[in-house]
């Protein structure tokens, strides 16, 4: 039987693992500054006049004269308090820069995620139910194509068909206010959802198919359980791998927003990252990379907690 | 149920054409990078330019054919390199176990904690070392999944009776790894490698779409797409031709890889 | 009394061709009928066809009668849908997979009940019927043992009170002692409920012990039917006789099991004539061209040349008692202990055994007894924590002991030819690769097999090659770890005969590890009985099995289906 203690132990263990992972990532992200060719101070100074005073000031601001480990710890201390330094390009604090853009990326990702959830998951379940049929084969082939289809190419083609040829969707801008924003984000979200949705479709179909193959389904049928009962039994079992794959997909979504935002000229963190990399705006790059890692790690944590709650076998293993 | 395998038959034709472009592109379209700034972007169907030209007056069709090489060559090397790493490290990891296994697993976990596109963009972008450095970065980023796959394949093999019988016969560890384990995981490795080519093709083109990897002026599909973005109303073919080429290349390789994987998985029973 | 279940003219067709043809059967509501056959004979497909749950791509024609209700199987799976559970139900083989892992047992039993009857008392009474405590309702399947899970599955399949239950190998996945308990339970419920039970099994002993009538299938056809006594004392179909004689007797050792060559063909490979003709010693031209009809009233047989009273060889002749002299020890294990993890129970506890040079020793135990771990320690596949294993010789490991495992399909490297596999093993023992044909000849396979890959071989042939590989380095000890358990009984007899022939010829020692007392009796002169990692009983085979003194040995013996010891030892009587 499940005790409060085992839940606590499990959660704490996973939380610690997540923190450890983020620390490791943060260290790697910190070394990005060293990785970039050239003098870090000069890189941080960017296009500004590199007078000795300016360089000294930058060295002071980013603790570049300190030993490496101390540099990292001081940087990490700032990061924990939300201080990633100043953007080289705009001279603004990185945190403020991100705050302006994070909403759009979140909206885009959320819209794409909801689209995926509403289309790909039910389609995956339906295809598995009629596995081998013409519809299943068609959708599955489509999904294999979709998984590999690059979002920037698909996005531009959609933009051409719906934006230029049919002129039903806006080509530029991100819109103002709720509905208009959704209107402007619909093509980008569809673009993003095609790749991600194809992946979710494949994973859902595989998960449901694996369950349908199990003896307990045949046994349930032989006992005369109704289709509805069997379906709910199968879905309850398939839910675990499906939710896990949805968590996995989040990583995909965040990688994908970069390309989609650039394709559709949206001012989110993805396009900010792309611009910052070209500009070598290292503080911004560090902030976005770490933020993405945090989002993904927290998603993984949520998935783990979910499977703990939903799977008695995981619970019993955790208690053992 | 003996149907003619439709998938490989349908995939073979576009794949062969793309392969031909990649090998003989410079010969088929020798003047691909020739500019004609005075001409500018003319729409598809213009005289002498079936798919029109881009802003610099370069022929879209020629440029797309010439761009095949950089789109395909890098990804093939990425898939080969990462599978080589995966095979060596995965086999060692799965068969030896112990601290090597732990170290490699943690390394894979760490790299898988972030989206490949993002790390590739950041690392390749900051280093800014051009095409082959980008290829190298992607090899490193692709290897964790291959290490994992080979590790799990090797580990399922290692408990099979025929491997245990080989151990009881006193065969050396190397002989068992290379003569008994590897031949049985090779089919899966090959299918995965094909899928990785498609994935790497998309990733490489994505980086050049973002302005990385390929130098300016070099023919490349990703770069054509980012240049063509502003030409949508003047000559949409500037986007459609390379866009469709990337999609077809990725899709056919994916379909073929998926088909092979399904076939081999059923045979070897991995996972 | 009218038949609760009747099946008329069943024909099942799959993608490759016919799977089952001309199949009739009937079960009355007060009896148990057994459908017996080796793997691939179509017995499970028959069960699936009756209940209307054939896999995709497989179709059936014929008629099912449940009491007065008539179902035409050609109407497809939906024709049975209203009847499943309420009129007829199916109990599957593997209790580890037949229940949903994330649903509690109580709710799985209740699922088939009408919503108004899903109360707690109802579930408790259902659990009580299968001898399970009420708390099981709140447990998940993974928290229960295999036997308990199969009881839960039984309660679930009976939830809607069907008149007919089909048990498809319902106890095959269980240990012998658990198997007996579940079979007893099935029998009790069948008679209490007045339910028709169709028991599908590969085990002739189970069928004889539990069923009033037995139907014998071979390659998709019904060969013979009759009472257990009919079939055992006076089999009329040569295949039935083979099946009976291939099964090693528990009561005594025989000089040689009566085996027929070859293996069971796939039903669709039989193009004309009797499907057994290719392996039948009595077959003539007619048998090979014309299919014999099933004839007779209560006892039926499909054979052109059925066995008469004079043709039947006596069941089996006891072999001359072997002299037991303990030879020079080849290997001695002293106080060997092994534990896999702190939380798990120990795998081996102070195990001390001796194997003499050229001696055939058996180790008998159920799953979890540590018998396999012991074998793995002997060939260095596993390290032991304490104790010693002393070999009399200082030969390299490969020359001391070789092992043959249970599963023939994964015994050989699929990427290598048989010849490559064998020559590698020969070189491992310092022998010439040119000995491959000799090795193949020794195990009764033609030399041309050297060029083939394992995939093209039958299970029995693959196991022969595995034995040849083990013998290639000329080891002093051959270990067989359940090496015949996965084989069909007619193939098992061939392999057992091969083993005893090889022992005589090569003078090597044998360690035969098995759960099957009847099999071990044919092979081993001395026995160790293991349980929970310990040796609980040992001695020479004849005296241990003839006069078991240890209670665990007694219960193992009593659990063997069809054993005389079952009644002799005062186990639960068969009929209430």
C-alpha cells in the first residue's frame, strides 16, 4: 500500500536529480563564454569601443579576473537571483529582454501543443484501433514524412499557399490582443505542430498497439466486456507511455520554436536566440539555453511524478 | 501476404536522383553560382530559367541541384560518425558494464536533456567554424541516441543463450563482441543510421537556414530558403524548389529507414 | 443430457493456408473434455475460433451450438459477441499477462458483472469461490504469485456465469505443485457449477487425469477421440500411440523411449492424405494420397490402418536396474552460496553436490529453486559468494563443462551457419574444424546442414546442433538446463534418446537440470532435489522416486499429472 512517505521520498529523489542535472547544464552553459573564440572580455564588449577602461569595467562586471571556479559560482549566484548580465546587443538587462519575449514563445508552444494533443493523440489511438487498414497506413506514412519534414521548409510553403496565394493568413507580425494574436500565431503553430504531432502520433499509435497486443485484451474480450470497457482499460494502460512521450515532445517543441519564429519573423525567444548567436550576444544565449533546459527538466520531473501517481508498479518499486 | 515491398520501390527513385545530384551536381549545373544582379529575381517560367532566379539573378534550378551536395554529404558523415561512436562506445558500455557504462550513460543523459537543434545552433554558432566543424558538433550531438540504442541492443544480445554458450566455450571478449554480438545488431544500426541521415539533413539545413555552417554564396538548400523568404511574392519557386527537395529527401530516407527498422526489429527482437 | 457446446465442421484458414479442417467436438454440461496436441496442431486456434476471437487475417467457417443457440462462424467475430462471457468464456495460459497491470483485481473481476451486481460482497464471494482471501480485491496483479493470478483470472472469466469454459493451457505456465492446485480448483468448480469444461493441453498426463474424454489433434486434424482409458490402454491411431510412448513414464525407467523421426508439420504443408503419414511406421501409398475419415461412435479414429489389439506394444518395458557405484568425483561443490541482491532471497544456500566422472546426475526443482544458478556457477557464467567448486582436472573451463539451454530458438547465433558455429566450438576445444561432419553425424543430422542457417531448422534440430556445439570441445561434463522442456513431446523423446546414446558412447558425465521428475528418471542415476536455493533431498534415482521420504519430494511426485503416486499418497481425491 502506498504511504505518504514513499511519495515524499520519490519526489525528493527526483527533485535532487533534476537540480543536479540543471547544475551540470549550467556549468556547460557557463563555459560557452570560454568556448567562444577570442578574449571573453572583448567578446562581452561586443562592437563597443574597446578602450582599456571599458575592458577593465567589463572584466570587473563579469568577474573575469577571478579564478575560473569562482567566476562560475559568482555567475551562478547571479543566475539564481535572475541576473544573467546585460545583453551585448541592446545593453538591456537580459532578464528584461527575455520578459518581453517569453510570452509569445509560450503562446506559440502552447498553441502547438494543444493542436498536437487534440489531433495527434486521438488520431494515434484511432489508427492503432484499425491497424493495418487503409486509413492507418495512410496516416502512418504521412506521419513518417511529417516527423522528418523540416519546419522551416513546411512553414515557408504554408506561408506561400495560405499567406501569398490564398491570402487568408497574415504573413508578418504577431498581432495584438488575444484573438488577433491567435490569428497571427495559427500558421506558425500549425507548422510547429506538424513535426511534433507526427511524432506524438507515432508514439501514441505504437503505445496503443502494444497494449492491444496484450493478452489482457483478448481475455477481456473473451469475458464479454463491452467495447467501451475494453477501450478504457487499454487507454488507461497506454496513457503511461503516451504521457511520457508528450513530455519528451516538449524538448522538441522548444528546439522547434527557434526555426518557426525565424521563419515567420516572430519576436519570441527562439528568434532572439538565433539573432544572439549570430551576434555572439553570450549572456542572452546563456540565459535562453539555461531557461530551456529548466523547462525541459521540470517537464521530465512532472512526467515522473505523473507515472508515480498513475502506475502502481512504479509506486511499489519506489517503495522497495 | 506476399506484397511487393512498395515502400523501398517508391523511395528508390527520388533517392537515386538526389544521390545523382549530390555526386554530379557540379557537372549537371556548372554555372549554378553565376550571378546576374542586373536580371534580379525573375518569376518561374522566364526564358532560360525554368524556376526563375533569385535576387542575385542565380538560376533556382541550377542552384538547387548544386546545393544537393552540401545538403547530403555532411549528414551522411554525421550519421556514419555518430553510429561509429555509438557502436564502439555502446558495445563497450553494454558489454562491459561498470563505471565505463555509468559514465557513458550519464554523458548521454546530459546531452539528451536539451534539444539537438538548440545545442547545435549555440555551439556551432559560437565557435563559428564553418561546415565541417558543424558536422563534427552534430556527430557529438547525435551520438548519445546511438550509444543508447547500441547499448540496449548489445545488452539484449548479451543474455541470449548463444552469447552465453560462446562465453562457456571460452571465446575471447573481443571475438564475442565482434563475431557474435555485432553482426546481429548491424541491421538495426544500419536502419538507425539511415534515419539519422534524414534527421541530420534537416538539422544541417536548419543551421544554414539560420545562417550557420555554409559560407555565404555557397549553394545550399537551407540558405536558399532563408534568402527566398523575402521573394515569396516575386518568385515563390525560390522557396518551393529547395523546400520540396528537402522535404522529399528527408521523407524518402525516413520512409526507407522506418521500413527497414520495422523489418529488422521483428527479426532481432530488440526492444 | 444435451451438449452445452457443440462444434460442427470447423475449418480455419490463415494467410498461409488451412490451419484446422473438419473439426467436430462436443462437451456436455457435466464433463471435462480435453483437446490434446503438440504445438502448432491448431488446438489454440480452435479455442479462439469457438469464442470468435481469431487473429487478424484468420477466418473460420462452421457452426457453434451453445445449448439451443446456433452461431454460424462464417458470420465473423460479431456473431459471438453477445455470448462471450455470459454463455462461454476462455481462460488463457499466461496469468502474468492476462490481467491488466494497472487495475486492481477486484475491479477486473467486477468488470464482467452487471453494474448493479458489482458490490463488495459479490466480489468477495467470487474470490472465495477460487479460494482467495477478500484482500486480493484491493491488490494489483503484480503483487500476487502466478497461481493466485490464475485464480483471479478464473474468477474473472466466471463472473457472468458461463455454461462453458475453455481453458487454453491454463496451468502450463505454473510450477507443478501450483499446477495441481489450479487443476483441482478447476475440477471442483466445473462439477459444482455443472459447467462444461474444454481443457486444451499439450500434456497427455493432464488430459488423462482431468478429462472424461480426450480428443487428439495433429497438424490441424482430429486423429482420435475416446476416454482416457481407451486412448492409453488401446490407442488405435498410430500417432496416439506415439504420443503415449514418447511421454516418459514416471513409474520406471525405460531402455529407450519409442520416438518417431521428424517433427510436426504445419497444417498447410500437408497437401494430401493423412497428415501423420510422413512419420507413421504403418503408412502406405493410400495413406499418402487419401485423407482418412473420422469414424466410430463413442471412440473415433481417423486412420486407414488403425492399430488392433495385437499391434499394440506393451506400454513400455522397464529397463534393467542400473548398478549404482559412485565413481571418482569429477567435480565437487562444497557449501556454495550465492545471493544476487540484499533484498532478494538467496539463490544458493550451502549447496554441496558431487558429480562423478561419467555419471549422470539430475537436479530437480521448481522455479526459484536455484537449480539454474547452480549450473551457471559451474560454467563460470555466474560468480558465487562463498564455498568451493573443485574440479579433479586442471583442464581449461571449456574442456571441463559445456551447457545446453532451454530455448532452442535462441540457442544458435542467427547470423552464423551451423558449420561456422560448430567449427568455432571445435577450435575452442583445440580440435580440427574438419570434424564438423562427424559432429553432425553424431547428432543425427546430414552433413549438408553445415551450410544452413539456424532459421531454417526445426526446434528439435536446433537443439541437436546446440548439443553438438556443447560436445565439440570434448568436455568432461555436459550440463542440460531444462534442455528438453521447450520441445514437443515427440521431439523430446528423440532428444532424450540421443542424450542417453551419447552418454554411453562418449563416457562423459551429465548434469541434467529439470522440473520434470518423469524425464529425469529416464536420464539420471542420482538425484538432488532443490528448493529455495537448498538441496533438500538426494540419493539414487530409483530409491528416491520409489520410496520418497522427504515431504517435498513426496509433494513433487504427487503433483505430476497422471501419476499413480497422486492417489497413493492420499492427495485430494479426483471426484467429489
